[in-house]
């Protein structure tokens, strides 16, 4: 046994560590690399990564549709936890691959970087992960079945964790064509394997807006529900959907054009924009159906063309009644909702999340197309052009007022970064990655948090009352709010056009409010501020929500905390209760329900909500910008009806109601 251990072990180097030698270089064959490092391929192994599996398979069907061979896609969430994606495209080829000498279907399903997306004769443009997608899904599924209808025959092949379980089989005859992929996500890889209907629906709805010739059906067998997404109006309907609840000043304007890229391939540009009565700008951009959350050259091209064309139109038609007002890009973007979708043969992505388009030629192509088409539209629709300029003039007047407000505020040192808010209890560390700040509801809870915190890395900023609803206010009004000024100053990011997320003084920004209706309202108001004016901090993963407990259960000298009703039942069960009689666990037990953070002393607040070793934090993320924009407008906008509808639809999911 001793000899075997020596033979199988690596040679030792300095200080007894294994030496770095030829044997140290490991080669991961096939899809082994995907299972070893799944996050490299799908982002993470949580809820987001799980749903990404569906999107990768759907992207293949979308590519068939873009090539003109598919118009119906059906996604089904099955009772057994699997998901299937079926289309009526040409069907994946199943014959012998000329190089691999095995079925082409097996090559596609089991080989990284294999697919028709590299040959522009097959697909001019494509989304997904460019040949990585479906094979990654296969690798991360306990089981997968590919069913192909092609050439009058039904073919089938099954896999387990990326390994074929048999050769491709002929299992029947077919009168049509198409592909169905059904997979069971691997519960040894993912933290959760439960698909969420609404999350899938948001992405499929978005794809249906972007591809108006495709009908996408989502079926949930678990709840016996289904929904079909088909929007022949395309981007026009998309803008209307995003703007729901906002009175429109100008109806959607659509632009379509094609330009020649630097590599002599076509760049297809589709965009639609409208103006509403709000003060925020909403721009959603896509490249080959991929949401470019960081924008890029297609967005910069649109913005510069919009500013130049509208300024030229205003000057030529003498619509500026005062020489003191000059319109800027910021003025033309107030109340703007725009969807920009471009199809690029070879997109070059950059940025931290690889969702920022970097193709330099696309900027000029978009700019040229928008200049030409928008100028023609304004000439033939002078009344609409006048409305746009009038709205921009109002925005310019507000911008000037906001600048005066900023200057006044700066003179008072309220927004100077060298002068932090007086009520901020800062931490001693100056390393942003180590530091965290709690935005705490109420002075009482703020006092407890200041006493209970770890002063080395935890800062506390108490907030008094409810901050202003920024969804309904211009920047000049926003900057007059003391609590909002304190947040801007404490974070050190600046605001407006000077906002810079990289200057944030804290690696974590934690919202801590009571676990009741008022606390939820305050959290929503603060999140609305971040979403509209500091969205980069959310996208950088720096914004969190603290989870204070609802109950304290004390028996003798033992104290336990419960964060929801389910946990309370579990604690009571441990004290002698059971499912039939959970009240049995209440004998000789003192049960306290926390109405607010202020009821907890500093030690309790630290132990339950602030101690990194025991606390629970929820990271705030923006999975779908269109859905998030619409939700904030629904909850915080001027229109009552959409908010009432939302409450009525979701009332059934309320578990804890504080009245």
C-alpha cells in the first residue's frame, strides 16, 4: 500500500507542496470542462444560470426563424421538472458528419463550438453563445432527449450529462419538420432546479417583440396555464408595452434601414421610440436579440443622431423662441422610450458583462440611418416635430433650474464629496471592497445599528421617513430632498451626468427597513431612486436588501429567530410541535413578533441582521430591463389603474399581511 501511495502521488516541491511538472497539466475532454466550471459558460449555478439553459435552447430556434425557416416555438415546463423547446424549423441534420464521422446531431449536441453559426451561409446572424449553447445545456442536464423531424423521418438520441446513451435512432415517420430538445437540469450542479413561469415569460415576451414573425407559446403543465406571445407590430408594440401607464406625448416612431459593415456584411437596424410625460429616459438595446445592458456603438449612434437631427429641425423651423436656450442631448432624452435592435454578422462585445457592443462601424451606420429617416419623418409630420421640440424646451428649462439648484446645494457643502452627511456613521476602513453601508429606516433603528455594527467595515446612514418618489419628479426637485442628498453624498458617486459608479465608497449598499408594509414602501422608494439614477450600482451587484427576523422564540435561556412563517413552524416543531398541532410547540415558549427594527436592541440587530456570519442578504438584480422598467412605472407612476390591476393579480401570493 505504501508503494502505491508513493507512485500515485505528485512529486513534492518546496515546503512539501506538490511540484509543478508535466503531470500537473490536466486536459478536460469533451464537455467535462463545462461541468467542472459551469459558471464560465452560463454565468452562475443559481436561479439565473438555471433559466439560462432554456434561453440557450430557444436561441437555436430563434436562429432558424431569423433564417426564415421557423415561425412557431413552444416552450413547455413539464410536471417532472424538465423543460422542452420545440420548433417547426428544418430540423438539425442527422446524417454522417464529413469530418467527425458520427451523426451530425451528436456533433451538435456533444461538442463545444459546433454548429451552423460559424458558416454565414447557414445563418447570417445568430445569438446565443455561438455554438457553445446547446452542448452546454446537455452537459449540465442529468438527461436530455433530442427529437428531430427531417426528410420524412423522426430521429431521436438520448444523453446523460452530455454523454450519448445510444446512436441516433429512427423512431417513426413525419409529415413536417422541426426540432424538440427536452432536458432535466442536474440538481448536483444547480442550487435550484425549479423553473419560474414569470421569469421565462419575460424573456420569451421580449424575443417575440424583437421577432414579429414568430409566435412563442409557453406552457406550464404544473399549473395548467399557458400564454402565447405574438406581436406583429414588433418594436412599436414593445415601446407601448414598456410605456404602459405613462401618457404618451408622441406616439411611437419606427425606423428601419440597412447599412454595409466594415467586413462587407449587412447591418440591419430597427428602432422605435416615443415620448411620454415622465422625466426618465428608457433605452433598451439589442444585438442579435441579446440585451446589451451596457449599450455600445448602436446606442451612441442613435443618441447623437437624435440630438443632431432634432436640433437642426428646431433651428430650421424657428421653434426656439429664446436665444438663451440651447437644446442638448439630455433635453431630447427626457421622457424618451426607445428600443434599438441591430443585426450584426460578427458582433464584438466588450465591457465587464460582455454586453456592450464595440463594433465601431455600427455607430456610423445607425447615425446615418436615423439622420435620414427621422429628418424625412419630421418634414412630413410637422405637428409631431413641434411637440417633441416643445417637450425638449421644457426639459431644458428644468435642466437650467436643476443646475442652479446643484450650484446652490454645493455652496452649502451638502453635496461636496469632502463633506459627508453629519448623520452618517462611517466605517474606519477605506477599502471600498471591504466596506458596506446600511441605509436604515428611522433614527431609532439607526441608533441601534450604530451601536451594534462592526465599526471597522460597517457604516450606518439613518433615513428619516419616506424619501421622494423620483418616478414623478425632475432632478431639480429630487436634489431638494435632504435624504436623497445624503445618499448621493455618502456613496460618493456623484449624480446626473457626473454619476460614476466606480467612485462608490462601499462594496455593499444594504437597504434595511421594517418587515411591514411601510418598510416595503420605503425599500421600493429607495430602489426606484437607484434604478433611475444609479442603475450601474445594481448591475454591478452592489445593492442588497437586509432580512430582519419577524419572530423571536424564547424557551428557557434559549433564543431562536424566525424570518418567515415557515421557519417559525420549524422552530416550534423543534420545541415539541408537529404538523397536526404546531401550537403544541408553544408550551412554555415566549413568542415575540417584531413590528419594527427599533424594537431590537443593538445585540439582537447585530446577531440577526448585520453579522456577516449569520445574516441573510438578498442581492438586487435586473434580469430583464424591460420588465423592470414597466414594473417600477406600474408601482410608482401616476396611473392608478395599472397599479390596482397589479395588486389584484398578485394578491393571491401574499403570505404575511401587516394591517
